[in-house]
C-alpha cells in the first residue's frame, strides 16, 4: 500500500549549514563531517549517515540506509558558515574546545581554518559569563538586517542552492514570551525600538525566517518557539524546530523512563547531577542561564510518565536536576543518576547510572541530522514546527494543544514513519498480528 501525499525536490546543488555559535559543538560537527568525507572517521551517531529504515514486512527483507532511501544532501554537498563573538577560525576554536585529538584536528586543519566566523549579534544581558570582540554594532533592527545580508552573501559566495541554520550558541538567560513575541509586526517594532525583551538568538531566527532558511534550536533558550515566528514559519513554508539537543543525561532518561513505565514500575525519586568544564558549563554557572537549562531538563519525566494517569506509580516522584561547572573535566561530562523505583507490592529498588560521556561527540551528529532533515522538510513543502524531529530535542516543540512527545522510542517511530510517508510507503505499526492471522 502506498499513500503518496508529498513530493520532494531532489537534493541537488550545495547545502549551506549556518551555525550561530562556533564553539565545541559546532566545530566538532564541522570537523567530523570533513573527516568523514576524507575517510578519516565515521559519522557515528548520525541517523542520516548510518541509520537504516525497514520498508514493508519483516519478511520483505528491505532495510535500506536512510540516505539511500530518500534524496538527502550528501556530506560532499555541504558548505559551513557561522557567527561567533570570538574571531577564532573553526580550527582555533576546535583546538580551544579540546574535544578532538591532535591527530584528528591535524587531518582537517586546512578546511577548518577556512571557516571563519562572521560578526555576531550579542547581548551581555542574555549571557554574562563570556564577552568577545567579534560583534555587530547598531540597533537591533540594523543587526537583523546585517544578519540577513550575511546569509545572502554566504549563499552567493559559496554557491549554495539552499541553506539551513542550527543554533549552536551558548545558552541564553531564561526569559518568557512577552508582547514583542506575539506577532511579526510586534517583533519588528521591538527590533526598531531596541527592545530588551529580544534575545540575540531570536534575531538570528528572525533573519533566517525572513530569508526562508529553516531554523533548528540546539539550546534551551526561547528562540524560534514564539507565536510570531511559529505563525510566520507556517505561513511562509519554513520548517522550524527546537529546543535543546538531546544528549547525555536526558538521552539516558528518555531511554530508561519509558522502559520502566512500560513495565508499570513505580518511581518516587530521580536525582540527576553532572559535572562539566567546557565553555557551555561556564555559561551555565550563571543561575539565570542554568534556569533555562533546568526548565528544559525537568519537563522530560512528567510527559513520559504521565503522573496524572498513573498516580499510584508517579504522583510522588521527586525530580531534581543539577549541573556543576568543574573545569578539569573540560568537555568530558560525567553524569550520575540515582533512581528510586518500586515494584510488586511496593518494594523499593535503586538504579544508579554513571555516564562518562562526551558532550560534543553526542551533539555533533544531531546538528548534522537536524540540518539534513530540515532541508528535506523544506524540499517536501513541510512548514512550521517539525514535530517528527522531536527525537533530537530535550524539550521538543509541538503544536499548541499537543503535549510534546519525549519517549525516545515513540520519537524514533514517529521520525521513521514520517520518512516512509514522505516516500509514499506504508507506515509500520508493529501490531504483531500481521504474520499470525491470515486476513486473506
Ligand atoms: N554539547 C551538548 O551535549 C549539548 C547538548 C544540548 C545543548 N547544547 C547547547 O549547545 C550550545 C553549544 O554548546 P557548546 O558546548 O558548543 O558551547 P560553547 O560554549 O563551546 O560554544 C558556544 C559558542 O557560542 C558563542 N556565542 C554565544 N552567544 C553567541 C551569539 N549571540 N552569537 C554567536 N555566537 C555566540 C560563544 O562564543 C561560543 O563560542 C549550548 O547552548 C549548549 O547548551 C549542547
């Protein structure tokens, strides 16, 4: 059975991936793509590069690589660009980030050197713990216009057919939507009036949308998820998504919690703490910036466990999240989870998870997949919130009135079924009856 509803343009020409923020995550992403092109390393963790998708019945034996199944931009077609408050090239920034070995860096040095950050839109009101010289001046409106000009110039100079933007900048201070975020007119008036309520990341998102460039938000700050942008993106055919790359502890949480819930085991406490010492950790050391991260991390368990529907199991769950800035560890984060669970007749048990992860190594393939899939979405005429990419986010955006889906396995099924639908193949339901009940 096929249900061909979408048609998409083939991925011809070059795809430019623009990252506001060229720190640990962005440079690890760029270095990895170049290393993969050269055959120096494999793009492990990237579904678009290494994942497969089953088509038809299990007995059909059809399991192509996703990149062979749909027309996706290939690694060879990608051009890199970005902005940062520090003028360091991607090579210098990668060396400072300390994520990759000297050997890997040496293998991609020349290409990384060629990627130089454009001048950033920055505000110390939103990020206090860092300051840099590579910034634009003028009113917010002038800065937004300058960003739009950067985007157009990059596209022309690099001869790109299409662009996508993935926010890889530091986490901004917590803020709630206000009047300037309600409509595009209000936002533009806010830009002209230099409104304090407009965060730099929102200026990038604005510039991207106006240039019809899909925007994905890898940080937890309020950025593209404001009413003005959601409406504009939907009306103007621009895919958007966010927020906060799902790596490390939250990834583990959305793997373990759905498993415990599916076996209807109770949980009354989940304590998560971790230490990290990179620049991201330094920014998160400010309570206002940590609050943004905390909000994004805390939402996960509630939606996976649905305590309102399972009060005996989850209504008394105490969920605590903590991040400590600890420079000696650099990008090599260590996370501890203590989970207090209970089973048959209420008997308590404990689970301890100690994850010695590498933040940027987990985030880099997400940047790549979000860029490639956002481009596919745009070529397919999909617009506005791309819920099918929830798989990659800690706090996924969803249409008003829908709760976000956090369960990694539901997210994975959603993503793959969307790809099947785009291609015109039947969705896979995993009912389990098809092979045993002769419906003929
Ligand atoms: N690494 C992970 O596992 C992970 C997971 C989820 C989310 N994130 C988020 O991704 C983002 C990047 O993480 P990172 O480890 O690369 O951090 P980083 O500090 O190494 O890099 C961020 C870069 O953004 C730059 N920057 C800040 N404000 C900017 C602006 N307005 N315009 C342009 N550049 C700006 C900084 O100068 C810095 O170089 C952070 O917000 C982080 O919270 C990372």
